[in-house]
C-alpha cells in the first residue's frame, strides 16, 4: 500500500520535471549501450560491430523507453492534455464552425447560468441567519383560519409565559418622517421588541443595539439604522452612533448601524426602534403585530407548538370576549420566505432555459455528426494503428468538452450581464430580503458542470457514430458505407424531431403566458384610472376626532376648488393597496356570534366623493353624502361581493351591521355601532388584479375619522398638470402638512402587474431565441442532407425528373420529420402546460388558441427551413451534381 | 528479486547490475538486457530502490541505484519465500 503512494508521489514530482524524464531515460540506456560496446571492443571486436552487438543484446531501446516512460507518468493526464491540445488546434482551423458553436453554447449556458443564479439565490441557498432552522414565526390562529396578526396583550402574555424561546419579538412597520436635514425623507421604520436582532442572530455594528429594558415608554427613543441609510442620509458619519436624530419631530439616539452585507440591507425596512406599548395600545382585540422567535437550544418546534397551543387555550379561557376559539400557530420561518408564485415562476423560467440549452445541444450534435463524417478517414487510420474505440471516443468527447468550456466561458460573461439586467428590472420587494442573487462560486461551479455535461451530451452520440465505421470501407475512397450512413441519417432525423418538439413546448408555454398576461392587463379593476392622481398625507392633522373632521373637510374643499380638479376624495387606503382594515361584524337581527368568532370584512373609510372620483357605480340605494357626519346615524355602503355573501337573495338596504368603533388616536376598540346599509357599490379590486375582489364596506370618514389618509384627485386634463395646484390647495390649509408618494393611479395599476410582465417577457424572449436556434438547426440539417444526396438528385434530374418532383421528394422527407416533431411537441406541451397553472390567469393550460398559434408558427418556420434547401435541390445542375463528389 | 540482491550488495548503475547477474549466475541467466531498466524503474517507483545521478569510473553520466530499508526488508522476505519454494520443489522431486 505504501508502495503505491510512493509511486504516486514520485509520478507527481515527475509531472513537474517532465522534460528531464525523457533525457534521463535516454541517458541511462545510452550509458548501458556505451559500456557494453566498450566491453565488446576490449574483447577485440571492431567498434562498429561492437556497437551493433551491444544494441542487439539490449533490445529495442525505443520500446523500452516507452515502457519506462509510461511507468513514470500518469498516462491519463498525458493523453488528456494531448487530446485537449489537439482539439484546440482543430477548432482554430475551423473558425466558422467554432464561432457558431461557441455562440450557440454561450447563449444556452449564459441564459441557464443567469436564471440559476436566481434559483440558487432565492430558493436553494440556506437562509443567511445563523442556525436559521431555529427561527420560527408565530401567528394567532383564528377559528376557521390559520394565520392572523397578533394583539399586544396576547404577545406580552406569550413572552412571559413561554419557555420554548430564547427570544420572542414583535414587529410592525410604519413610515416616519426623518427631519433635521434639508429634505425630509420618509424612511420605513419598524417597531420591534428589543430582542429582534438576537432572534435573527445578526447584530448591529458601532453600537450596543437595543437593551432589554428599552421596551418601556420613555426609554424607547433609540434607533438602529440600515447601513444604506447611514451612508446616504448621514454620509457614513462615524460620530453618528451615540448622537440623536429627529424622527417625527422627536429625538432618537442612534445606537447602532446594521452591517453592510446583511440581509437587512436588501429589505424594505430602513430603521428599527423598540416597541414600547402605550397604555392605549395594550389591547387584546386589535391584531397589528407579527411575531418571530428563536427556539431555545434543545427545544423542537413541535414542543414549542404544543406549549403555545396550551398558552393560547389558557388565554382563550381567560378572555373569551376577544379570544374564544383562537389558538396559536407556530411554523418555521423558512416556510414563508418565498411565495409560491415566485418559486413557480423561477422553476418555469429555469425549465425554459434548460430547454433552450437542449435545443442548442441538438444543433451542435448535428454539426458534430457532420464533422465526424468528414474525419472518418482519420478515425480509420488511427484505429488501424491500434487506437481502441474507447480511446477514440474519449478523444472526440474531449474535443467537444473543450468547445463547450469555451462556450461556457463566453456564456458566463453573457449570463452575468443578463443577471444584472434582470436585477435592475425587478420591482423592489419582488425578492425576499433573504435572497442573495450573485454570480458566485456556486453558480460558476454550476456553469462549469453544465458546460462539461453539454460537451459530453452533444459529443457522445456523434463520437460513437464516428467510431463505429467499418475500417476497410472507409479507407477506400468514397467513404460511402451503407449501414453507417443509414444510422447517421436516423440519428439526424431524431435530432431534428427533438428540436422541433422542444421548440414547440417552449413557444407554447410563452404563448400561454402572453395570453394570460393580456387577460390580466384587460381585467376590469373596478375603477376608472384615467386622469387620476394619488398622493398620501401621512399626518393629516390633529389626532382627535373633533378637530380632525373639520380639518379634513376643509382640506377637501380647497382641493376640490383647485383649477383643473373635477373631483377629489380622501380614503384611508388607495385602490389596489388592500382594505386598510378588516373588522369583525355581526348582522343585527341574526343569531349572535361571540366577538372572538365573528367573520371579518373589509372596512374602508372614505370621503363621500370617493365613488364618484374613481368612477365606481352605485348599484343599489345611494352613495355616501356630506350629510352623513357625526351626530347622524352611522351609515355604510357595502360592495357587491359582500352583499351577495352576507345577504344572498335579500335586500341589504336597511340592514344593520354591528361593528366596534375605531377611534383615531388609540388601537382600543370602542362600543359597537349599528352601521346601516344604505347602498351597494360595484366591486373595486383591492388585492391585486389577479385576485377576485373581496367583500368589504365603506364608511364616511366623518363618522370614523383617521389621521393618515390618501388623496385621489380626478382632473379634467393631464393629472400631472394638476399636481402643483393640489399641493398649493393643501398647503393653503396647513403648510406643514407632508405630501408623499405622488403617483398616477394608472401607474399604480401597471406596477401591480410588473412581475407577471417581466416573467412573460423573459419567457417570450427565450422562446423566440429557441425558435431561431431550432430554425437554423433544421435548415442546417436539411441543407446537409441535400448536399449528401447531390449525386442522387443529379441522376434523377438527368433521367428526366422534373424540378417539381425533386422539390416534392426533398420537401416530403423534411415535412415528414416536421410532422412527427410537431405531434410530439403538441403532446409534450399539453402535458407540461399543467405545470404553468399557478402562473396563468384566466387561461386554461390546454388553451386551444395558444396551441393553434404555436402549431402555425412552428409549422411555418420549419416549412421555410426545409423549403429553401429543397428549392436549391430543385435548381441543381445535373452535370455539376454528377461531377461533384 | 535478483535485481534487488544485486543492488543490495553495493550501489551500482544498471550496467553493473547486468554484469553482476551474468557473472554470478554463471551465464545461466541471460535476459534481454534492456528489460532490466523497466524493472529497475518499477522498483524505484515502489520505493524499494533509491536513485541518484552521478559520474561513472570513466566519467560518463550514469544513474546509480541503492537499496532502501524497505527494499532490504522486501529482499529478505522474498528470499525466504524462494528458499521455501525451492525446498518444497526439491522435496517433491526427491520422492520417486
């Protein structure tokens, strides 16, 4: 055993000093020969005879040198490097082929690497937190549901009662205004328990971070900043930690800055402050928090779930009013990081680029087959000289792997560019902050593996074909063996069929997505977004109800009066941004349900002109009016979905919905109010265009005021023109009022479809590319087979065959292949389209229009690719053809 | 084994080994001389011999081999096996 290692060690050393090896071996044997000749001469032979005699006695020095040489080297390394060098030389000699091959490979490998960088960064990488599998999410579990937000008092109870967690933190996010610099900005500030960074295991730099006692009111004016914010807003000032900054007009001491490369940099939240519950916030029925925890060492998630279920049961028992029937749900953090639509979308894209690469491989296999034929003589000679089939196949495959590594290198460069471009095009927040997309070692290793496999894949079949030839037949001129030719033709036919089928699947998939996107974009959002401007007013004035209402009405009046404004309204949430609130309700007159178990419905507070401004039609009854104010009976307009769900087949008008009052300055819910249903309005889309509308109700702002509002303004002409006038109107009422996020409603609507648009565009681009590559491939194969049959065609023409019949013959052969390919492709597309279901909107996977379109496109392209060479065959001059060889 | 024994006697180059085997075996053993060298190289690769380039008596560049401790051990083991084999054969042949 040790001897073997010694041999390997000596061989490694020789690897470095290879040239000396040859010289040493020669010298050693030359010495022996010389000595033997000397001896013979001393015994009396003539010098020439002596030399001859010693050589005879010695044996064949060349063969012996070879034997020794093989002992001293790693034979496979030698033959490998020889194959590689030979392969490179051959590639240089055929620049046309090399260029086409490298380009094809670069496209395929580049696209695959780029998409893989996303797949790896989002789906495959482990979470970037230490021991991330011990981080869990906790939810309140309502009766009949799974995940719900958490109330403050429940959370505090969980914190004190549970033993399973080494840290448990609550979080909620709200933008605040950062003052104290020239242009106030609105960073998104999260309020978190002080143990927040302990839970994730990533701690701030430059500062102590949060202390456990900072969750008490009065001690909570500290803040931790995102690294980006520290750099962009404060110029990376190293004296900032320890000093105070102004948030919402109050001083907060900076106690830390997050590290540069942490996942927090890629997240939405820009700053963190401790959550200190004010007395008003200590309620059990307002679920505004999210909770994250880290399991104590040694505690399993099942044990934690069991403990929390018990705690939840105890709370339900102690506080049935708010918590009866509610429990707790604990799940691994990783489960919620990537949405299904994102992961599905990524897998679909990855499948698409894999298919693109396969089509490229097929093309290259065809090309290599042709090349193999041209080198048949070389193969025959080498086989005659003793090269085994395995050795020859290995040589050919090595050549192809070299080619594909070249293509891979170019592909990585292309892929990097594509990856960066995609990163820019993605809407912010499309990827979870835990994702890290980069062309790093993992992706490069993947690209390398793909390159090598591609080379083996498209090189193996042609190599096997090329080395199967009958030696003697090939050595003779003509090189036109019957069986091997047929075999080659069969392989080529199979490759063409595969290309067509793959391209079909890809184009069909793209077609489905395009149709789906078109349907999505034409979906009626329930409002008219032409000429509507939106903006948010985060602190619309005084917090208490008495002063808020007149303030808000004054604001509206001024804006309404501004030049160019047709109609203006305020709401607590903008269209497509959700309902704002979900409130549990009780229909008056029906069987009473415990407050804790009531159904919830969307609850939006709007000014009376809301429906008019957005072009929403009132179907029944009336809309809200200025007469509905505090002092008059509380009224509400419900939407069509809610009317059908809650009052099926009945008239909802006159019914009363009992809902607890929300006061603007505290999360505590007040007494139940009987909201009278006075109208039904058409649905507006609140969740996103691909979701069906959900049920909800609208109440007048005057009757349920709220200080953080959004303004929607319908203008007579271009909404951008009206912006200045509106700003002036707002500031005429209150010049310190911050206006933020001025956007066109049409833009908001478009942005909500950014992700499906990007996905569809990508898939369409890949499909187009695949179609082009496949078309080139089919054309190449057809041209080649025509060239092969030049003699035959010449004979036929000379014997009187018309151009038309030649055309028909060649075309017929090609179309047969195309027909088979299309059939297989259709079958494959129908089978695989089911995988797209999650991404499709309003379109079934087997959509006949998309399939028909794909059939037409692919059929036409394939036909054209066959037709051109066929026409050339038709025009062949028979004399020239017969002479050609 | 013969080669090992030859080199074990004294460090020498390939020609000297050939000559010694020839002389000592009384010309009974005569192989294609060149085949000696792959044999020497195999032994060297396995660590039973160590080599060194030097100059011979008549001032030519030659490769000298000497036996390593591992080589000596192997020689002893092989010699023992050989003697046992020879004894066994002799015993078989003695019985008529």
